[in-house]
């Protein structure tokens, strides 16, 4: 019994050393990127009783992709981009995987994400155009309830895009880190992370696309000394509007950690 206890303790110690070693390595040297995100991109958990926690609290990274078509809105959860068959093969997928009858497993790629840049401005312009078109149709017949409803929905979507939706957008994927790091070396609003993706073929439109499944690390642990500060903003879902900024570093393993949190 004592032998098993010693082995169990040794395993726990070894695991902790391995984890801490990974954290130390990730944070050693200069960070690969630093962004100051808002509550729109680094989101509080939807939990009541958040203010009672002092450990194990994390902020989720909210990101998305621009709509595939100009007349579509880049909704919060849009995670699909149109690519050609050749572009998918260049990402490491095989001919069979990207064929009409193919099936592929998720693959880990490097993602370039842009914060509050050209992609967000395009999305904002799309939302504004979408609203203006809906408003123009409604003004032709103000008694039409469907046109009124469409106008209200478009207005709500535009306001969401202005004030609530994430401004962290997917730019492109690559098989290796260096390709993206070299291309975006001069842009301080770009972060390169790891994420899982898989190809998809649409039988109806005959289009190929890449489904961006998830970031490998999508949750940033909040240091205990910041939890009380955040707890003052969140008591239960929907009751308060958070207003803070989070300075986040990404390290050698492209994993994020929080450097600072400021109330706005």
C-alpha cells in the first residue's frame, strides 16, 4: 500500500513539474505577441456566484471570421471561410480529404488573428450597409410588418457590431508558424495561435471551405489577484455590462496569459 502511495505522489509531483516547466518555457524571453483586449474579446464566464471564486476563473477568447459573402453579416459564431481545393491541399490536406466524397479529421494549423483592424472595419461596413438597405425597403412601405421587423433586426445587428461583437478576426491559416510570423512581423495587432480546422465540401454550391473548429487554447486563466476586480462587474448573466481591458501576452508555445486588467 505504501509503495502505491509513493508512486501516486511521485506521479503528481512529476505532472506538476512538467506543467510548470511548460508554463515557464512559454513565458520565457520576449512574448510573440501582446494585445490589449476589451470585454468584447476576453469574455467573463456566464456564471452566477462568480464573485465568490478566487481560483480557477478564466476568460474565454471570442473570435470569428468575416462572412464569406459581402451581403452577409459576420455573425459572432461564424467560423467558416471559402477556400479553393488547391488552397486546402497547400494546408496539408490530401486530395482524398478535399474531394467531393472525402472525409478528413481535424488538423492543427497556425491561425493569424487580427484585432480591431481591416477585417473588423469590413464587418462593420457590411452591417451598416445591411441596415441601410433594410431601412430603405421599410421606408417604401412603412405599414409592412415584415419590412419593419427586418429593419429592426438589421438595426440591432448593426448596434451589436458597433458595441458588442468581438473585433478579433481570423485572417488566414498556415501549416507552419514562420510563414505567418514573417508575413505579419510589422503588424502589432496580429497574434498567431494554434487552432484545429477541417475541410468541407458543399454538395449544393460545389464550394470548398475550411471549418475553423477551435483554438487550442481558448481560455485564459485569471490570476487570483484580479478575480475580485472582475467580480464587481458580474453578479449574474445579463445584469451588468462589463467594461474592462485585458493585456494579454502570447509566449513561445503560442499560449496566452494575463499581464494586467484595468477597469474602464
